[in-house]
């Protein structure tokens, strides 16, 4: 667990995990190909997070389970 979003973001870029994050922070990393959107679902709120991870993690079973869980939780909270 990281207490700093910059450190957590760099860890995801370095292939050490995944991070839900605000789209404005994710966009440059997505455009540079450093991260990919791990799920197309986006919660439309004033404050939104986007689930991104390195492309090599896209099909990882643990990542998929976590992604499915967090998307479900997000949908249920709306």
C-alpha cells in the first residue's frame, strides 16, 4: 500500500501493480503508452477514478478478480 499517489502511480508504470486514478492524471500516461485502461467502465461523477495498469497485467487472474470486484462495488454505490 502506498500513501502517496505519485509513488503508487510510478509503481504501476514500473509494472509493480495497478492503481485506480483520476482520468486527468491517467491521460498523459495512457497517451505515452505507459499504462492502459484495464476496464472500459467509468463512473460518471464529479470525482471519478479510472482503473489502469501496465498492458502486461491486462489478463492477470488476480487483476481481473480485483477489477471485477471494484467495478461491482462502484456500480452498487451509485
